[in-house]
C-alpha cells in the first residue's frame, strides 16, 4: 500500500505505527464493504460520512477495543482519508466524529532503590555474563536517562566513546541530547568489553545472543522475570522506568520545560501529566504521615 510508504518516509512514522495504520485502513474498507453492501474503492472512499465512522467504531468497541485504542484507530482513519483525498487532488473533508473519551491514567513510578534492584537482578539472572552486562546498561539508560526501549536499542556503535551527554533519536526522528551519568557510561563500556561480538560504528550498540539486532521483547521479558523474583508490581515495565526518571526529576525541582526536552515530548501537555503523578505521591505521603489525614 502506497500509504504505508508515505507514513514511513514522508511522515517519518515508525514501522510499528505504519503497520498498525495500514491494518486499520484494511479493517475500515472491509467493514464498509459489508456495512454498505458495496465494494469500496477510490471512487466512493471519500463518500464516508459520520454515521459510517460511528458504526465502524461501534463495531470495533464490540470487538473489545478500549477507549484509548479506539481513539488511535480514529486517528489512523482520519490520516488515511486525508491521504486518499490528496491523492485524488481533493481537499480533505473529514466527517466530524468525536473520539471516545480516554480514561485518565497516571504513570506509576517506582522508588529509586526498586529501579536499581530491578536492573541488578535482571543482570545477575542472565544466561551469560555479557548478556547481563548488556541488560544492566539498557535498564540504566531507561531509568537514568529517560530513554524509551526503542531509543536505547536504536543506538549504534558510533555513539562511543560516550561523554557527559548522548544524542538520541526519538519518535518522528526528533533528536535530543540527554545527560549521561558516570554509572551509565561505565555500564555501557563494561558491556562492550565483555560482548563477544564486534561493535561496529554503523551497527547496533546492543546486540542479541547471535550478534544481530536485539529484540525489544527480550528486554521486556527480562524485566518481567526480575520484577516477579523481587515481588514488584506488574506495572513495573521498561517504560515505567522512563516514567520514574521523569517523576523523580520533577520531585527534585526539575523545570517542566527542561523535562520536556529531556523526554523528547513534542508537546508540553504530554509532560504535564507528571505534575499530577508528583501531586498524587505527595497526597499519599500526606495521608500516611499526617495524624488527622
């Protein structure tokens, strides 16, 4: 589908997003073909109205799609219809349909000692010493520098030698600079020294057991196993380490704008959620500590 190439190359969306959006487009076309009782092609694709979209979303909700996922599905549909209109030389005139209301959920940070204990346990439980050193370096990057898993795994050997800062490429190819603590630099260099595979400048910094690119699912499994051994909550995922990075910085007086830059958020509103997280933590402390609470 040409649209997928447009998403990946022109809009700079990730391959995961591209696949998800294309799957949504196929689901929409299949649904409309059944709902309208006619084949859906370029000629009648742009005749979709609000009732059609509401019926499509209702069907997806019946299939078990949550509110947040339904909102993303609607975003994909709008993007697809806009692209289809532009390809036909027409101005996009999208049917007005309100996205499902998303439940407000707050990130759940962990205590600093729990984050470090998780990284240490995952490292010690690895099947080989160099794999343990690799996992430790990755998890310290997530908690100590606020990286996403995909950002950490997209680093290549050319980032070495690592100094006091690291240039990271995040969502939509947006680049930012993050400070790197000595402990993280040492963990990365220790991993490189132990790694049995050569780390080339243009090849991934973190490699799998056979020397190829590391699958992010392996990082998630290592974290899941470590938190189970330590009796930590299921909400402690690799991404929760990034949330913890942000929450702990904010609690120590970090400026929201600076935190936005460190996290690579396109909008300040994405960063402001951490003010609610910190307020929730303070209220929890208050309730447990104040004799009249």
